[in-house]
C-alpha cells in the first residue's frame, strides 16, 4: 500500500538549521518540488544545515531517479558552500539507499550522513539539542 507524500519544514535561523519532516512514498519529482519550495522561503539561507526526519518514509527511488534528482537539484537549488544534511531513518536497512544518495550528492556540496536517532544527528551537525 502506498502512502501519499507529505513534507514540512521549520527554519531555525538562530541555529542555522532547517528541520524537515518527510512522510510517505518519496520519489525524485516530489522531493525536488519540496526542496524548491524550501529554497523559495524568505527565511531560508543557502548553506543552512539540514536535519531530515525520514523515519516515516517509504523510499521508492530507483538509482536513475536519484541521479536525475541530484542533477536537477544542483541546477535549480545550487549549493554555494558545503552543507551538512543529517538524515534520520527508521532503521539501518534503509542505509544502503541513503549511502547511494549521499555519494551522488557529495560532488555538488551536500554532505549526507544517516542516523537512527535525533540526538546523534544533531551532534554531527554541531547543533544544540532541539525539542524533539
């Protein structure tokens, strides 16, 4: 059974952080639309650290979709300096796809690391504890 994709974000300018919550079936097109909306937000500053909670996601992406998303993101939402993105996954079984995603994004300036808990993700980002 598929679950409709929903995404939301909160920008924490004082911590130079974007906190995202993604739920449901993710594909390249839906994810790109979400990232474009985030980049258009006046409170967003390029280069902010990213905390992506994907614990309720179903990852449908095929390798070619991941490549296409990376190419389109780099042209529509350029990264001007290295950005850290901590991605929280439900379990380590999703890490294989996450590592492919990370490898594809490293050349465009997005350093992605996977975690199974928020505290470790925030520590890696160098961000003080948030209300979780």
